[in-house]
């Protein structure tokens, strides 16, 4: 089953890839690696109210996981825009997660699991990856989560 068919069968649809909001490109291919710039938890092109603000503040762990899942969907949308076909992805090598959090918020890994779980759902064993999760003081558009990725491609 294709990545998109798998996503569709679980109720997910890939959006149009988001345009950069500053002086960078959304993706770069170097050799057999695809680097995708950090993707925000955009839903229909905007950060919805449930995914704005800080984890440990106004944003619950469950809303943070949903925000991380949206970031992963947006990563796959960027990959499709760059590659033309998600079938070219050989493996997700690494995800880097940035969680907009209060200084005392501890369950950063549980929030980031939203992105990791989506990647494994979409790619199967090829979606298992190395990962870094970092709590930050602020993200663009007051987003709760931002995630970047590295994929090995054919």
C-alpha cells in the first residue's frame, strides 16, 4: 500500500506543502538524503487555537501530540512536493522536535510521540527514526510544536 493510501485509510490527507515564511527553502536534497525544514502544526494553512501557546500552559499534552502529528503530516507534504512520489522514501532517518513549553514542562517526549507515531504509521518500519526533542521558549506563529526531518531517498 502506498504512503498516501495508508494515510487516507487512517483518516489523514496530505495538504499542499506550506511556503517558507522567511529566507530559507523548504527542502534540500544532498546525495541520498532529503532534509526538510521545520514544519509547524498548520491545519488548512493556519495554526488553530488548540495548537497555539505553550505546553504546560494553555496547551494540553493531547493537543500537543495532535500538533506534532500535524507537523509530521506537513513534513510528508513537503517530501511529496520535493520528490513527486513518497515511494522514493527509503527511510525516515531522523526527526527533530521543538516544543513550545513552560520551563517546568516535563513530558516533552510524549508530545513528540505524536510525530513519531504518525511517521511509523505512514512508513511502517521505514518510519522508525532517531530523534531529538527540545523544549523552547517560543516558536513562529506561537505554534505549540515544530518538527524537522531527514529522510533517506532513492
